[in-house]
């Protein structure tokens, strides 16, 4: 009799434990195991608005919706600028936050380099890469063709703000934006940071019969 009561009590205990586990899994464990902590907007942001420490908060986000561009570290956001409108409770991605590299230094601007100025661009070049600009003589018959040196870069350490194709859209990797092996299109125009004096120097070299080779 006592053994029967014990077995029934044990069965009731396991049933209650199982129900408790299901409840905990559905309410807490499932969320903990299937979500990640990411950064959310605590307010609406206008384009170019600086993001402060009190303007963001950490929250859980489903792993099945998570992708490589979602920002999980608040240090990568605080002090940066919004690239476009961001609504309250929206998550932050790399596209929504301006990169520090895209902040032109004092005296610098971002200039577009026309396709007609370019001799070669590495097919693996992507946005935010740092490049050097080299000159190559394409018209040696011109008297001013020896005016510039081809032994060293005419400019060094310049940021690629944008790299675009002939349709004026950004060149990206096929599998992901950071994929360097396979590009979705061919680059034909770059936008890089330069001072007015540097741009004039590059422009004069092109007018003298040179073209630009980009390296990184």
C-alpha cells in the first residue's frame, strides 16, 4: 500500500516537474536560447542626428531574424550619426549608422572620381577601404606627360566613401556586402575624401595625359 502511494506521488511529482519545465521553456528558456541581445533606438532619430548614450537600450531579438549587419555593441553606436530616419524601438544596423571614416577631416570633402579618369580598380575593392592613388601615363605624346611621378602614389590613405557601378548603385559582394570574391557588378566610379588642393592636383594630372590606378 505504501509502495503504491509512493509511486503515485512520484508520478505526480514528475508530471508537475514536466509541466513546470514546459512553462519555463515557453516563457523564459525559449526566449533566452533563441534570442540575442542587440541595440534598439530609444527615440526617433532624424538623418545626421548624433546618437547619445541615453538614446539607445539593449533588448532581445530573435536569432532567426538576426543577420551580420545588426549591431550588438552599443559602443559602436554612441557618438555616431544616423544615416537616415530611425524610428523608436527599431534595431541598429551598420547601414543606419554613419562610419567614423566617412567624416571628412578638416579641409577635406568627398569627391567623385569619373570613370574616364580611371585606368584600373581592384575588383575586390569595397566601400570604406583605404586606397592609394597611382598615376599611369596613357598619352606619352603630350609635352606635359612627364610632369608627374609614377614611382610613388600621388595620394595615399584615402577613404572610399562609395564605390558605384555604371547604374550609380553601390558595388557589393554577391553572397554578402563584405564578400570580396564575387562582386554583383563592376565598379566604374569612386567617391573619396580629398582636400581641394589634392583634387586639383589629381585633375591636372588627368588633363596632362595620366590615368589613375587604385590600390589598397
